[in-house]
C-alpha cells in the first residue's frame, strides 16, 4: 500500500486520504470474510432480513401493474446497503479494538453519537433511491409506454423483442450506472467514518468524495467487486445476501481503515 498525503493547506483540518491498490481491496474482502466467520452464528438472523425484504419486493411487484418496477426496486436496494450495513461497521470497529462485539451492539450506532449524522446520510440515500425509481419509471414510460403489461410473458416479450425494449435496457442501465457511481462516491467511507469518529455528515461525505477521486481505479474496481457479489447473492432467491451483505459490510470497514488515516 502506498501512502500519499494531501499537500493542501487544509490538510490539518481534513482527514488524510491514503492511496490504495488491488492488494488492499483483496485484503479488505479477506478480512471481511474472517469477521463473518467469527460472528456468523450470532448475526445470520439479522443478515436474513435483507433477503426477506428482497423476496417481499418480488412478491409485491410480480403483478401486472408493478411488474416493470421489479428490477429497479431490486437494483435500487443496493443504494440503501451502506445504511443497512452500519451495524456491521460498528461490530468490525469493536472487534478491531478488542471490545465485546456481540449482536447486542449491532444497533449501537443508532443510540450513540453517530445517530444524527447517520440519520442525515440515510435520508440522503433514501432521496437517491427515490430519484432512481422516478428515473426508471420515466425511462419505461418514454420507451415502452405508460400502458402496463398484461403479465410477465408480455412484459418479457416487450423487453427483449422490440426496439423500444432494448432502448429501455440501454438507457435504464446507463441511468443505473450513474446512480451506482453516485452512491459509491458519497458512501464509500462516509458511513463507516461517522461510526468511527465524531464527525458531521458533510465532513464524512466530502472525505468519501476525496477518497474516490484520489483513488479512481481502486474505487471503480471496488464497485465492480461489490456489484458482482451482490449479483451472486441475489441468484438463489436472495438468500445469498445473508452472507454477502455482512461480508461486504465488514470489508467496507476494513477498506475505510486503509483509505482514511485515523
């Protein structure tokens, strides 16, 4: 790992950002897996909340009226992931410090000094999630049209056998990529940072933006790894997310410790 300190005169007032490489990303994931193996017996029930939510989304949207929103809702769940993972950041922090880290501490960030900045950050993610759903709905209306499909077979036929459907796929994926980049940039270190130290949400967000802009290749690679793991976690009826989400939560904490000088 190569450390690069900012030369700005504001350095003393801002956290120092380190440069990280692919080795650091692999190390963070490996540490996340170690944390998961250490705590999986206590947290598997908490981790199952996410796949249950995914199944509920599927059940709700698998009707004629809401079917087109199924993919945007499932894909958009990743936007809210950093907020859901805050408890895992706290557990990783406590384990790193040699403190007790049982499931009882999962909600500690909501009861301590982190509560207010976490609320602001979560509200921002909720707004981003809502914005993504609005954009996805507009893309659907502008391509396939406002009429809802009669069923799954008709929807899939419209999607994959018509120029409008392929246009929707292309434009929708482009919009989704933009929202994914925004989420990664704003949250890569902001959520673990407010769990770690007494900083406000604005400082944490600015630090996250700096971490991404000073490590663009590593941040892009991390985003691809996260997307790939989330995709694999969704394949067996979302059940895999019970493993993927806590591993990514722990791993993100460890990546934060490499990115930001504490």
